[in-house]
C-alpha cells in the first residue's frame, strides 16, 4: 500500500558520508579542550540511537570557565571595535567553510529537516557578519554644554562576563544570538547548552577558537544536570549578566536566583501565539503561511501559531484547506530527502502532546488530520501533523505552549472578540493577523499584546530586527542593535574644562 504523504517514513539509516566524529565532545575553556567525567549520551531523536558521548562537568570546571572568562574580560573589554569586527568576520568565515558539516550535525542532533538546519546555520553566519559591523556603532553622544567649563558625554561600555543558557530547539542560532552579540559588545561569554543538543554549541565554540578569538573570550561547557549549573552561573559574583532562552518555569527560577545580586537578566521564554484569520483574508496565502508558522521545526518553536483564531463565517472552509495542506507534508527523519517534519525531541514531549490531544477530543474537538490511536501505539518520535477544530477555551491546549505539530482552531465572531481571545493569555511573545484590510491589520496589530506581530507575514526574524517578549514571555531583546545594548551599560561622564 503506498505511503500517504504525512505517514512517517520507515527508519532510514544515517548517511554514512555524514562525518561528525571530528567535532568536539569536551568543554572549551580558556581556548582549549578540557576533559570532564562520566560521559552522557546525546541521542538522535529520529531513531533513538546514541549519536555521541559528551563529557559531563562538575562545579569546579564551571568555576574554571567563569574564572577564564573573567580574566579574559580584563583585556577584551579594551579591544578596539575594529579588532572585534575582524574576529567576528573570521568566525563567520569559519562557519561558512563548515556550513555543510554543521548543518548535518544540527540535523542529526536536533532532528530538524536538513533544509531547516542549513537555514539556521546560514542565519548564524548572517548574524555574525551583522554583529561585526555593529561593533563600530556602539556609540554615545556629546551633550550640549551647560557652561563653558563643563562638557557632558555618554559612552556604552561592556557589562562583563555573560552566561548564555541556550535551548535545544534552535541550538545553533541561540548560541550566536547571545554569544555573538555579547562578544561584539566587548563582553566575554560562557555558553551552557541544552543537554539535548550540546554538540552544535561545542562545534561553534571550537570554530571561534580557530577563528582567532582570544582564550577565554568564549567558553562552552555542557552538563547533564542543567538546573544545578544554572544556579552557579546566576549566583557567581564574576558573572555580570545571564541570558536565557527556555521555559517560563525555568525563567522564573533564574529570576529568583539572580535577584539577591540584582544581576542583569534577559529572558526569552515560552509563548502562546494567537494567529488571527479574518474572513477577508486570502485563504490560500494564509494557509500557506500558517503551515510554516505551525509546523516549522515540527512545531517546536516558541513563536509558533499556538491558538488559531478563525472568523466563524469561514471556519469550515479554512479548516478543510489547512487539513489538506497538513496532509501533504512529509514526516521523516531530518536527513531524508523531501522531509518537511522531523521527529520530536524526546518521548516526554510526545507524551505531553498525546495528553493534550486526548483532553481536547474528550471535550468535543473534531480531528481532521492525524491518527491519535496510531500515534499512541508506537514509540517513534516521528509525529504526523494534527488539525483540530471546535476547540474551546476550557481545554488544556488553550493555555499550553503546544511545541509540536498540532494545529488547534478556535472561532470568533468579530474584531473585538478576536482581540479579546488573542490577549487572553499570560504569554506575550508573538502574534499574527491575516486580513485583506490594511487599516484592520494596523488597528489589530496595535492592540495585540506581544513583542512581535506578523501582519500578513510570519517572517518575524532578521538579524537587524529586535525580538523579545512581554508579560510571562520574558524581557530583554535579541537581535538588532537593541541586543548589543543589552550587554552594555550607558555611562555618563562630566568633563571639567
């Protein structure tokens, strides 16, 4: 019997020509590899098989990394912008030369389709080149004189050592967004990657060393028990700032741990993005955008379209169009040709999604795409897309960050109803609105409570566009010049003449 487009493909062996053994498995501290102990397994989510054994680390080695970064900052903070500019360009060139290998490593470690992994690595290269140029634009200003004997001016200065705690869903981009910006601003950095995806972070850090970055400017230390080492980074007096991307629950813990020292903190946390579909939209175009906003990276994305709010007059037609588009997607290991949706990150994620689906269906949601019984009966992390309509605000999925290939459709009657539903969440990371009326797009965008809004577009990310949330989605900005400002403080100087 022929395979339907979104039926998970049978197991495909990892391509033998994909060589990943040359990438480091050890921490990079003070410009070199430092051995740890008790290696832990990094698993390929596509087949559940160990991909590599990565060294684990203790308090002493994290302290060593902190000391290295702190010592390096004593000189790095005085490095002229033109030198930081050149080193960042050299780091970008290293990534460019290793683009294929990095993409393959990311695909195997995270599970995302190879094309998406290639796009993420390219985004890393673009960001590094952009940060390199911005090193020369971290300027202050000369203020008007109040009298002939006094001149005031301002200057931006680097904070110090930055701890970057990065997630597993975009493990390469998160390293560059945080560490690249911190280094451009004159800070040094310690990266603590997710225990699920440490390999790509270690690879990027090793290429920074190869690019000529001085010892200690960038350190990367993996750990199988992230909670404990997050506390070490938050409480160390030598760490000036912590930048974290991850769940809201962990973000709250870090907030409490940084509180006693009033350490600067940037948090990019969970989302519950509404996707508003008005009856005057171009349905074909909107469905195409929604497929990306909901199913990209297997739906494991913080800005994913979580609550799809469709005007009641077109709900049936829109649901049918979305179900057809979802059924056409190919679910397979990320390295398989034509893969649209790769595996979930682990079994915990799958179990959680099954529970949300069961709750919705038990309360009356209608399933248009996906087979829950088949999904529950196997251990594979390859999950076909699910499309559900007749969702209600009482269902668990309404306030949950789905983080999987599940599209939940709710209905609204008019614009006021849509805005009330959209803002009915503690999250405020992203929101989307699709309409054929530009006045409506502008009007609704202004009223949506989110740090980023896509109006007839789901392309929220660019190296020069600031990104960050409000409410329980965190605070602080990534990307753009605002990101570099996060890693500096503004100093005022009064110069007597």
